[in-house]
């Protein structure tokens, strides 16, 4: 799934939101995205979030 699809999934799930926060704190966003089926790069995902918050 792309950045938009995954972002919608994250904001709909408190567990995923928490996991994203932890991945951000740990510097493991790329691994988090891949583990959850997101095909966007970390930069693309972070840019998408920045433009939609």
C-alpha cells in the first residue's frame, strides 16, 4: 500500500499509531513501514504526514 493508504490505516488504529511513534523514536520507520506492508519510502511517508497534519 502507498503512503496515503497506510496513513489512513495508522490513524484508524491506536496500536499502529503507538507503534509508529516507537519506530520514530527508535529510528526504525523504514522497517516499520515494510513490516506493515507499506511500499512508500520513509521520506515519502514522512512527507505525506507533514502535508496532511
